[in-house]
């Protein structure tokens, strides 16, 4: 027995020596890198969901933004996404993926200090009359902020294509988003509760004169979450990176044309772009609809716009990730789009007494759009990375072209929505036996019809060799999701059964037999 113990101790010491030698040779193994990237997004998810959710809409509404300005605000992220093209060229000609990503995203996150505090300063100095000038300053600043993120996007995607192995990409990025949701949900609840409490408590006298309370507290909120955004990028600072060999500028520019000759890629990107055109209709204006027409408070707005959608994403993300790895990207894209088509039309059923339907539409729409994002991201990242530069692919050019197609469509969607909302402002129609219809209903109807048209006209041209069928994919997702829900219950039942039967099955060992 002593000899066996000595052997075990010797084996464990050898294992420790081997692991120490491996750690000394590779201080950043794959598992540690993936864990750091996931941990970074746990901070980034808080920043992202606060700066793109209801607080931003309330902030501009408090400043007195017009429907056209809300349409421009919805279009700005898509216009700024065009900066991914110069970002791709910069990465290809320098190879400095890490430096470009860090510089661009440090600037992006830091700008939220200015976005939050500059309008507040203007209102404090010049009063409510300066609100229109504040909006005029904010819109270009929002463009610069989104442009910084788009410039660094191709470098990040190319870097991650080298870090994350292809066989686990769908599952890994789905799990990474899940951990972000785990952090973002409590943050969204806290933000909604805090805004309601601060807006409803008149005894808090720190709001300056001439400044709407929602503008003041939103400014403070944006400055706080900017710190979380910076911590997200700071976590990438110590990660190892192998720079790419620089390419001649002429070769990099010529490489941008290669994705335009890839018909399956163009079909995928065009399909996602057309769906994104319709999503732009319901981004800002569905939020305005529930705030202005349904009169929901800040906490309920956070629950409807963020918490419930993120909870549904948390449940569906494992199925999306597993399906894209095992079934293919094409069937996943069609399954998600089939679910999205009726979501836009469902807004016509909303009225003051049907607030519960808003939770269904926001939650279901966001969870289904996540499936489209997962399929599109995996389609793009498969064509990125250093291993693709010398093959048929062309590194970050695919990411840049995909981003341009999708975001030009989204930009047009936001501008068209803003023009329709502005042109139909004050218009209403009372059909027999129905509630009065207005500009919001026109937007939602157009969004639903375009989604149906995308499925009918473009989906037949999607090609992916080896992909499974739509029904097989839907069946796989249902079985996968059900098994994940049942497994904890079965495990708990087995554990409880083991506790009950343990006294009868555990053998009695005498002291003599132990020695």
C-alpha cells in the first residue's frame, strides 16, 4: 500500500512537472485564450445592451428628436459600417490586426463619455433651447463612434478566425453570447429600476435646472457603462497575436473584388441584407411605439426590450450554435427567417391592453434574429483568417463586403422608415371592427411583406454543399433544446434516487478489511 502511494505521488509530481513545462512553453494555451475572450464580452455585453437599448431612445426623446432624426439615428450604424472596407484594407496592408482592433475600439468606447456628457453640458450652460443643437452634435458623434467599431471589426474577425478552431466555432460563440446575456440581464433590470426610481423621486435635487431628468440620468448612465466597454477591450491587451504578413496595396484592393464573384456568398449576404432592411423598421420605431402609445414605464421597457429577449436568446443560443456546426448555415437561416416573417405583422394586434404581446414580439423577434446572426457570422468567419489568404478566400475582404451589403440595406431601411414615419405623421385610418391604424402600422406591414418577399425570391438561390434540410434542422433544434431542458431534471431525479437507495447498497467495510 505504501509502495502504491509512493508511485501515485511520483506520478503526480511528474504530471505537475510536465504541466509546468507546458505552461512555461505556452503561457496562453487555447482554453485560457477562449476563457479570456468570453470573460471580456461579459463586460462588453453590459455596455452594448445599455447603449443600444431603451436608454438611448429615451435620451434622444428627452432632447426632443423628431421622427426623421430617429430614422437617421437608426440608419447611422449601417452607414458607419461602410468603414469596414478601409478597415479591411488597413489590416491587409499592415497585418497589424491586434493594434488596429485595440486602437479603434478604445476610441469607440471612450466616445461614450463625450456622448453622455457633452449634451448635458450644453443644456446646463444654455438651457432647453440648446437641445436641437445638442442633437445636431450628437448624430455626427454617433457616426464616428460606430465608424470606429466598424474599422476595427475586420481585424477582430480575422484574429478570432485564427484563435477559435473551426470545429467548435458555432458552439463557442453561442456560449460566449450566453455568458454575456447572464451579465446583461441583471444590468438591464438594474437600469430600468434605477431610472424609474430616480425619475419618480422628486426629492433628489441633483438634476440641474433646465435639464430634463431623463437626459441627466441617461448621461450619467452612458458615462458609467463606458467603463465597462473599456474593460471589454482591455482584456484583449495581453492576448498573444501573430501579425499577418503585409500585402501590397494593389493586391489588397484587388482582393476586395473576389467576394463579388462568389455567387453563394452574395446570395447569403443579400438574403441577410434584405432581412436587415426590415429589422431597421422595427428597431427604433417599435421601441417608440411601446413607450409613446402603450405608455410603459422604464422598468417595463427594459423588461420588454432587453430582459425577455435576452432570456430567450439564452435558451436558444445553444441550439443555434449546435445547428450551425452540425446541420449547416443555409437551413438555419431559413428556419430563423420563417419565424421572423409573422413577427412584424404581429404588431398590428397590439393595443393598450395587450402589453403581453409586446414581450412575445420583442423576445421572439430578437431570438430569431440571433439565429440569422449566428449563421451569417459563421459563414463569414469560415472565409477569414490567415489560412484563407493564400487560398480561394481573401481574408478580411469577405467580412468587409458582407458588412457593406448588410448595412447598406439596414441604412436604407432606417432612412425609408424615417421618411415614412415623417410623411405619415398625424395620419390615421379607422377600419371597420378594428382599432385605428397609423404610421406605425404602415411601417410594420411593409416590414412583414418584405420579409415574406425575401423568403420567396432569394431563399431558393442559397447554396451550401452538405447542408441538411430545413425540416431536419428544425427537428434537430427541437430535440436538442428539449434534451437540454430534460437533462437537469433527469440528473436531479437520479441523484435523489441514489440518495434514497444508498443506505441499502453501500457495503459495510470492517476495520480489519480496511487495513
